C-alpha cells in the first residue's frame, strides 16, 4: 500500500491503479460519476480538487482512503 503524502502521490497511485485495471480515463470517469477533466487533473496531482469526487474515483478503482495516527 503506497503512502500518500501529496496530491502528486495520489495522482500517481490513481493512474497506476487505473492502468493496472486496463481502463481508460473516460471509462474511469464514467464509473466514478465524474468528468474526464477531473480524472486528468487528479492524475496530474492538482492539489485543489474536491475530496468527495476523489473518493468516488478511489471507490470506482476498488481502493479506499485510510488515515493513520490521528485517533488512539
């Protein structure tokens, strides 16, 4: 499991997962209910994207977001 410390890291992980699944950006956008432009910007590491949409993309890829170390 990669450690995500930046928007760039999230973009790289998203692109790698999409490619592993063999799907295109338009296919992922359709599956996640977001626009293709959102996928392009997410994979490019744009830091100001909407979290709720990024979570939809992660879900469509079969991934999840977890946060460690904040709660005892």
